[in-house]
C-alpha cells in the first residue's frame, strides 16, 4: 500500500541475494564439506596403505575415526568413495609427472617420456597398495566407458605423452605425426601399466628360491625406452624415399 515501507526480503541459507551474490553461510558450509571430504579421502588412503588393497568400509571408517554413515554422507556410496580416492591419486600422479617433465629440456622428447615413465613407476613402487586398490577397483562395480575413473587417469597421461610425441614427430617432418602420436601415446601407457603390474608381482616374489634380483625403477624405465626409442631416433624412411624395384 502507498506510504508503507517495504519489508526487507529474507535470504535463505543456500540461496543467492538479488544481485547474485551467494550467502556467506552457504559458502562457509561448502568449504567445510570440501575440507571434510579431503580429510576422509586422506583417511581412506591411509587405510589402504595399512590394510592393503582389499580394505573394507569398516577399516576406512575406523581409520577416519568416524562411522560409515559419515563416509556415505560426504562421499556418496562405496563407488563414490572409490572415485574420490582415484581422483586424489590422479592429481598426485599428474603433479609428479609435471614436476619430472620440468627437469628436462622441452624438446628432449625421449628424456621427457623417460621422466614421465619413471615418475609413474616411482609412485607404484612407493605406494603399491594404493596402485593395486585403484587398478583392481575393489569398491567399484562398473568398468569401462568414459566414466571409468581408471580410464580417466590413463587417458590424461596418454594425452601428455601424445602431446610430446606430436611435437617431436611434427618437428622431424612426419606427415603422419597426428595419427602416430595418438596411437603411440596410448600404447606407451598400456605398456607401462602392464610392465608395472608384472614388476609388482616380481617384487612380491623376490627372495624366493630361483627368483632373480627384482628390477629397479630405472631398469624398467630403460627397458621401456629401449623399445620405443628407435621409433623416435631412427631416420625416417618413408615409402616414397624407397627406390622403385627394377623391372625383371
């Protein structure tokens, strides 16, 4: 009615003000949830290291000094916990790969690949149970497809390798650089992943009768490079460079 002072609008928790600014309490609550989520993921990693890749929800909750109900509240279901752990591992792997890459020359492609492979294997050696937990999907039922957390990790690593290979192959004049880089980048990830799993098995058998000395990180890295280096360092002998066969 005319002459009456309009009542101030009430901003509910979790809503936005008329000018689009979020309520401060809502932002603080989200920050608290994110912090608690990180704490629970770190507790899950600690539980995996302590109890092995087959760790259960009870052991994770006990390590976090909380209940399974709290785990589910912050991380969703069992698969949600698994995806959160994989995301944390993914972030660490990519961070270590980036740090390793920064120690070599930008255009030293073989050295860049060696640094990436060594960083990946060093993580496997340092945290074997975490690696087994991620790769064996103990709490995850779905495998394959674009939403597979493991495939998301390997795809991101393959992308880094593909970028390095594309730059190298383009610089050396390969007309098929794009195709080769994509296939080789993905193939190297599969090669290193299979080698890492075999390596872990061999390390577990070290010391038993008849078993050879376990390979080191550098041994496995050198073996991988011995296979892929010739394709990057050998002269490019294209089909159009080969002289035609003389007619008989």
